[in-house]
C-alpha cells in the first residue's frame, strides 16, 4: 500500500520522531510511504541513512499536486492541507484516513480508539476519518515496536566503545528530560553512587550547565544520536530519565533498567492525570512499599512531591520493569494493528 503520513514539527522532536519510526517500520514491511513534514531537519541525525520505501517530502500549502495514496495518516491531529483533502474527496477509491493520536493511559483512550469522525464541512466533506489511539492495553492501538528489547551486554559494549563509561562499577544515567525544577534535588539523591550522566542535547543539558554537580557524578555531553543509537543508549543505562512520548515508549520497549518519565508540562496541569493513569497501570500488580516508593519518585520527578532521600531499591524496581516489559511484549505492536485496521476499513 501507499501511505501518506503528515507531520507538523511543534517542538522537542517528538512529532517527527514518532512519525519517522512509523514510516520506517511500514517501509520495512514492504509498504511505500510519503512522509510530508514542514521541518525535516532533525532527520539528518535521527535517520541519517533514510529507510527503504520511505520518501520525505516538504509540506506545502497548497499541497504538491500528488494523488492521495491508499492511506492518509495525520499524526497528532495536524490536519493535511485543504488542497490535499479536496483531492482525497475526488478520487474514485477514497483513502482510509486516520488521525494517529497522542499516547495516554487515561480511560478515554480505550473509549475513543477506532471511533469514526464523519466530515460534514470543508474540502473533506463526505469523507470519513478514524481515530487511532496508541496505548498500553489490548483495547488500544498498542505501542511502536513493543517487544524490541536490546541485550544489555551488547548495549554496554557499545557504550564502552563510545568512551562513555569508565568502568563496570560506574552507574549510567541517561538524561533526556525537559527543564525540570527538581533535577538538582534528584542529582543529590544520586550522588552517593558513582554515576556518569549521559546527557542528550536539549533543555536538560542547558539546565545542567547552570549547576554544580554533586560529588560522585560526572557529566558526559552526548552528540545527537540516530534513533537506533538512542535505543542502544537507553538499553545500556541503569536509570533512564525520559520525557514526552517517543523516549518514554523506547525506555519501556528497548530497556530493562528502571526509568523516570517527565510528562509534557502543560499550563492547565493536564500532565498530572496522565502520569497517575500510567502509574495505575504500571504498578497494578505491585504491592507496597515498593509500589508506593516508585509512585512517589515518579511524582517528584514531575514536581508533584518532594524528591526522596534515596531511590527505590534498584533490584526490585528492575523486577517491576521486567514484569511490565513482558506485558508490553505480549501486546500486538502499533504498526501491525494499524495495518490490520486499514485493511478492515478497505474491505
């Protein structure tokens, strides 16, 4: 099938990161993909070799004069150009039109996944659009490449080759979060251990440049990494500090070590319910006190409580992560579900 994927880059590379992973995975499965984006600059380091079957095209308005493919995916409700929508309405075989939504563990996701959105006005009047929601349960669209665990020993060997770890006793902590008011306190909690902070480009690095690191911690500033290398980075770490959506998912699907997630901060506090909904699923089978300790440190990392003097026991936390990973691996991945959904609508 020929897929048209539309992506507007808002900030922090998450939009294009998710879109590229989907495009590349579709291409790997033999589909043809046109990825339309208004800013492809991040792909120079995110996907330097491209991907078979994928073409990256400049988003223009009016849209380039191209006949729509078999499937049109607008990522995160970005709304394709009106001229492209008008052509969708004119072709004999109407494309399957999907709005690939943001990831959340909140209950509305299961209720909304797969719902129809008829278009009653504008250039797409008369067309049907379908909502497709990623998620963590069987009643959702799943996660991108769930189950793609990377062997820790291979990832550690890669990190050693890159010169980022001095010895086997040094803990590795990846830092890829937003600017975070509790980051200094979290570093103090980490300081009794000997840690290398593997810091990706972005807001957290800028924040760390204003801080004096506590004893026992050293900072390693990383270059921009391809998506494949970023997955290796997460797999090699003893603790991953991640954010948003793409790195959040990768920390669960590629790595066996614990992670802390900073949800995207919003002025209305909507990140709070998102965090709690995820923790309800993540910790559903865990008993206190460990579950209580893990919830507390996740909340603290999102500025919803005080940073504890010590982190949850790494062995118990790793076991929680392993149990959660097994659940995700048993779930059908997003790309497979999306292809099946499209074929059902085409029938």
